[in-house]
């Protein structure tokens, strides 16, 4: 979605003819007439693109293509470009004209949905934009395909697209490539995918006799065009990410070259792997060949490595791949209501953020609402007529991004990986909400910057420990401090008569809390609930980190018999075994989380910024508890989201089975 030019005259004329009348399920479709049609209309300037705009009902399943493209909001109309829509001249920028010209066919009309022309962006209170955004998922689902327009040919993009196409035609997936990798295979692939002008550049050498070093040089010459292709403006926009996620069948087009969306992604990943392998092979040969002058100082420069995997294109396509293909993904899973997603959308280090541009602060909520699964149940409606809250205004260095962004606004620029205690697995081992599942999940969104959430309040935080930071090799100070704090919190809790725990639970609790009740499966990479293996690992780790002190015997002398026994050589003590590696590894996954104890004695782990007086509650429909921070007093009291927490003893619905009192928390 984009901002448009201030000239409203042509819009008023055009959109009055095709009024949407705020009806859900109705859209406009643009028919691009073939070039032969233009030739038959001599009154129009040569090169004019003729289009017709009409109304359509999504329930009737019209045939059309969605066009996903980006351009600068400040792009001026190009007077040299001529566009007629329903017979009236429409100002068009160079970028918009280029994509329409590419789509236009010689003899057949083409029907598309393109937001720049199919939505009246200048109507009162932006009602049309609000309506069309709210049904964007339905529009993309109805379309036959999505055409992703990267722009015209530039920076040798044709060469990059040709290489990707050749690699895609080899039907080589990244996993197959890695599994069967040999240097010979790499050189054979290079010969197949390189442009023919490279292979024919030397008349003395045939493609089959290419020297490895020569092939590497030729492939390295493609670094610049590949990098430019993967860093085009399209890949750096929030709406691009949303539209890619919604596209069930896509075609990436750059200039005159196109490639299916999934093939583009897999080929780019494989090519990144190929370039890096060949670069490493060159470096290794240089470092190990004594005849090479640079062997003594051979260093693999960061500039030599492809790093396509860190490009905006592959990062955004990777997020799309996760959303589209992983049915159990934490992002896509249907048992995740909106609030469950919110805990995974707050700040991460800048180097991990997706480089997404946002021109309208309200899109932080409304764009991502297109991907949420419970917007209807929550009653959240897209309304661009509402004023942007002050917390969403621009802050220094971050246009369109406020330092106090409302905590319930999903923000892709601040997307966070699944909770650290879940590792890389999509398993959901907890169900803290118990019987209060998604059927009971309700929320009221009466204002633009607040959401009232039904939850069961567990307790307030009384004491917090130090965020855990894994030790460097050979040092165990942080591990000892972390385990000591948790033990102290447990002992303080069970010493109270009102404690929710029993002293007999210590062996299990002290083993599970430091690892968040999660252990890695030995048979796979999946994560499961902690078991007896975790308890044994904790015991071994404690014995290694806290060895028993040797106490000297100051008692009176024993009988001669005893003294004689003491003079005999002592049996060798068994060597002290080190900490359990699996347990220490499990603790490392808790990096950045801090232990805490609540007023009533609950002990667990929370985010690094958890503080005293934060409220721990279980939202209805959420598998894990969350921490909230109170802001304001009296009628002005609201809460801000802090993050998800682990609390020993309530992660399977135990608290909800006993305490079912409902509390409405206003989240702002």
C-alpha cells in the first residue's frame, strides 16, 4: 500500500464510475488492453496503455493476477508516459508505467488487481483503503497468482536472473546439494549455470576443460549483480513481506526475466552455498599450497563470501517460507491467538532485525493484522481514518517508529524468534491456560491504542535475580551464581507457610527451573519437557560446580586401632566428573532470562527486563504466562507487555483449574 499524488481530479472522475459503496467482498479489477488495441486507436499517442476499471465480486471467483510492487511515494508523474483508464488520462510514474508495460500483451487483454489504481487512496477518511486492507488475504487467496515486480533491468540483473534460472532448471534443492557435495559437482554446476559468454570467452579451452580457478573467477564476477538484485527496494518494505506471505503462487519478475517464487528462493539459497564453497576451496588451496606466495598470510575476506543468506531478499523470503509451508509454525499455527503472537514481536538486537520500511505508522498494526488468525474474534477492524497515536510518531533516527510503540502492535521490524526455551523446535509443550483455551479468549478493542484482555492474574513479582549469561570456556562463575539464586528463591518460598510448593518437590523443581522445563531429545533436534535425564544432569552439574568442602578433623585422638587404620594408605578418591554437557547446554538456551520469586512464592524465569512489582498473568488462549507492567493509577491504569515467563508448577493448567477468577487487563 502506498501514498499517492495530491491531484484528486482524475480520481474523483474515475472512482465515481466504479464506486465500492463500502461493501465487503467487492473489489475493482483493471483490464490492460493489448498493444494491438492501442494501434487501432490513432487518436491516442503512440505507446499509450489503455485500461478499463470495473467492479468485481470475490465470491464469484473472477480470474485475475495480483501485482505486488513498490515505488517511492514521492515519484512524480512522467509526462512522457501516457495512460488512459476508462478513456480518461491518468498521471503515471515511470515505475508504475514500467510494470503495466511489462504485463501488457500483444494480442490478449490481461486482468490484474494493483493497489495503485484499484483503490481510491484519496477518499474521505481513507475508507476504501481500510476496507481493501481488511480483505487483502481474501484478495490474494482468490487471485490465480501474484506477480512480484522487482523493477526494470539494471546493475546486470539479467545475468543474475539467468544464473538463478539455470540453477532452478537443474532441480537442485539446497538440501540435496549439501548432501551430495563434491568439488567436481561444484565445478560441473558452475559450467552449467554460468552465462555462455563466460564459457566461450576462451577459444583455447572447452567448457569441460575449464580450470577450477578460472571458473571461480567467472562466478565471482556475478557477486555484484546478485547482491544488487537481492537488495532491491522491493525487499525492504513491510507490505512486501505481507503480500509475499499471502501469495500462494508467485512469479518473481525483474526486467524481461521471470522465475517462480519458490524456485527463485531455492535457487538463490543453493547459489549462495555454491559461491561460498568455491570461495572456501580457493582460500584453502591458497593456504595449503607452499608454492603460492600468499600462502603464509592467506585470509578469507568477508567480501569474498557470498552472504546472500543475509540479504534482505533471502531473509524476507525465509520468513515467507516459514509462514506458508510450516503448518506447525509458531507464526502460522491456528491455536495462536493474536496475543500469543505479541510476545514474539518485540525488540531484538539491531543486527537481527528485518530491514523493513514503513511509511504509515498505522501499518504496524493493520498490515500484520492481515496475517493474524483471530482478528474477527477480537473485533479489530482496519480503520485508517483514526488518528495515529502519539506513541507511533517518528522518533529521532527511526522515521515512523516511536520509542513508545504500543506493546500490542505487531512490529515486523522488531520480530523476535520463538521463546528461547523452545529453541528451534515448533513443539508447544506447555498449556498454562488449561481449560481456559481459545474458546474463552475475548478482547475489547474500543480504542485505537488499547486492548482489553481477559486473563487470570497469578501474582506480582517480589524479587528478581540476575539475567543469566553463559560462561566462557573454563569459567563457571555465572553458572554457579544462576543456580545459587534459583536455590535461594526456592528455599525462601518453601520456608513460608503460604508457599504453593512442598519441600519434597525440591529435587524436581531445582532441576527444571534453570532450563525452563525443557530438554533436547537425544533422538532428534526436537525439544521436549524435562524428564529424569534432566534431573540426573542437574545432580551431576551441581556436584561438579559445588564440590563438598574438606573439613579437617579437630577431634581428640582415637584409640590405637583407629589410629592404625588411619595410618594405612587411603583408597584413591574417584575423579570428580564435570558438569553434564546436555544440562549446561540446556541452561545456555536460557541466556538473557532471569529467575524471580513472586509474593506468594511462585518461582520461575522471566525476560531480562522483568522487575519487581510486575504482574504475572495467564491470558486466556495462551500456552504460557506473561508478565505485565502497570502504568498509571486508578481509572487510568493500563498495563504494558513485558514478555512471556516460565513458572514452575502452573505450566499445565494447574493454576487455572483452581483459580478461575477473570481479570480484564487493559494493554496499551
